[in-house]
């Protein structure tokens, strides 16, 4: 291999490396943009579903209790 061939090969390698890095950078930017759009769509959908439920919708009312007011965790007192 001559010096000229070695220099040409190095130019080829450097150019390909630069172009590959540039292409990967563009792919990452495109992926980030897609993720941002998806995140925004999900946030809009979530806010819409929370807004549809409204503040008055709940599984238990504000005065409801699963155990009731007379229930005890340890059971009735024996003293």
C-alpha cells in the first residue's frame, strides 16, 4: 500500500464515520420528536379522562368507610 492509498483510505473512513454519526444523530432527533408527540397525546388523553370523571365521581363517598365507624382492627374489647 502506498502513502497515497493509505491517505485515501483514511479519508474514506473519516467521511463514512462522520456521515454515520450524522445519520444516527438525525435518527435520535426523530425518535425524540416522536416520543414528545406521543407524550403530549398521552397527557391530553389523561387530562381528558380525568376531566370526564369529574370531582363528584368516587368509589366511596366522602363520609363512607370500608369498615364502618364501629369496626375495630383488633376486634371487640374484652376488658
